[in-house]
C-alpha cells in the first residue's frame, strides 16, 4: 500500500519511513528540505535496500499534491511536515501558522478531493502545558498554548476534530531522541541546537564548549526539569501501529489521540549521566538560568496506547544516548569526507 509521508526526510519522518518499508508499506515522500537533507534519503536506502519515491516540495503546493494523488493510489497519509522550534515560533508566528496550520488545511483539501480518508498526525505533549496530573493521560485538559508553535498543534487537532470525513489519529509525542542504530539516519539540527540531546552530543564532540542546564532550582528531586524521552525508532513503530489500526478500520471514533512516550521521566542531570554511562564520554556543563516557557515536569501515561494499539517502547535511555552519539560521530565522519 502506498502511504504519503509529508516531511518524510525529517528526523521522525525518516525513521518512520524505515519502519513503514520494513512493515511492507510503500512510502511516497514529500519534503521541502527546509530542515533536512537529501543525504537522509541515501541513509534510508542504505538501511532498507530500497529507495522510496521522493518529491521535493511543499504541502502548501496544491498542484504538486494533486499530481502525487493522481500518480499513486495513496491509502493513507502520515503528516510530519511542520516547523517545530518553540523559540523561533515566537519570532515568526505567521510562518508557523502558515506552514503548520495552512499546510494541514492544504493537505486535507487534497485528501478530500482524492478520497483519501486516513491520516496520522504529528502532535505534541506541548498541548498539555504544565499538567495537573503526572503521568499525564489523554484525559488531561488542554492548556492555553505558551507559544505559537504549541498553538499550531492545538489548532491542527481542532481542525481534525471538525473534519469528520477523515479518520485521524493524533500522536502526541513526548521528547523524541536517539537515531537509527545503524547511524545511517538521525537528527540534523540547523545551527545551534535548541534541544537537549543534540546539544549534549555536540558538546561531547567538542563542537560546543559546554552545556548550560536551564535551571536547577525546580521542585524536582535534583532540581532540574523532568521529561519523557522516547527513542525515535520506538516512535516510528508507533506510527506503523496507528496506521494499521486505521487501515483495518479498527478505530472506534473518527478522531483519536494517543500519548507516545516511554512512560518514564528523566531529569536533565539524569540524561547527562545516562549519556556519560552509555558512551564513556564526559559532557562539560554548568547551571544557568531557567528557560522561559519550560514546564517543570511531564511524562506520559501510556496505558491507552498500549491497550489500544498494542504498542510498547523497548529502548531505554542509555540506548537512546548510545544511538544519538553514534549518529553524531557519523555526521562528523561525513563532514570530513565532504
Ligand atoms: N535543556 C537544557 N539545556 C539545553 C537544552 C535543553 O537544560 O541546552 C533542558 C530544557 O530546559 C528542558 C529539557 O532540557 O528541561 C528538554 O528540553 P528540549 O528543548 O530538548 O525539549 P522540550 O521538552 O523543551 O521540548 C520538546 C520539543 C518541543 C515540544 C515539547 C513539548 O522540542 O517541540 O517538547 O513539551 F513542544
């Protein structure tokens, strides 16, 4: 079955493409390369031995979407293509609304025109804000968004609730990290990384002088923020499980949401120590000020996704760190060759 994967060369998209191919699906990728690189396509080929169909382009391009829906018998869409930097979204809110909200609307219009009624959507645990209950379940109330990025994810979920001809599953990701264990694909952060794990790997590699921990006076056991880190290959397999449910018609409602996390919380300091244990490499760090907008602690209640999709993550925090580090070293080898 042909599955349209928007943003299929991005961090989560590319790993999901690998899992789709391994599960017997045929991904058709559309990606504008705004936050990726064609080398990722070669990485996918190196892992799977097959080269997925790839279109360089934008989901806001209706003509391109039409030509793809006409050329392929698309059974479902997995929509990753979106901007994702919280800080940048405050600087460029309209770019975020246009790309993330406009992109989904454009995609849905094409899907309707070509009678494609199944969608897996990349959402985020950011919709919960600072949750009242931890672990946070899907029943938790949605809080006012603290950034335009968060607002776009909430709006997209609202749109999907309104569009009742489309069977959609919103996967609310916690903190995806790691890389494929082959180190053929992984995350390609642009410039200085905003996220913890790429910052750790670049610091360990000597590209950054030291990591700044954003606050150590939070009401948590060691004073640093707690997050739910999930290996990107576990996240990838959650997409396959979600897609299977939709395509078998097993969904109970046209709109369903699932938390996709490990169900475990790790503090910033615990992540640093896990990295050091897994790799034997030290990460120089210092304590800095809190970062505006950070929630104190959040991790997922994964009961619903385990019961409903039969999906469970299988990789622990040290494996996530070891794979992230292998990928960082591969990026450097690639740069030396070029
Ligand atoms: N952190 C540091 N130093 C850094 C980078 C991060 O101490 O240099 C800390 C942050 O303060 C936070 C933790 O590491 O406590 C994780 O930060 P990330 O930026 O890696 O991830 P966030 O939890 O802030 O954000 C992630 C995604 C967002 C999504 C959000 C939902 O990047 O897209 O989860 O909660 F919206």
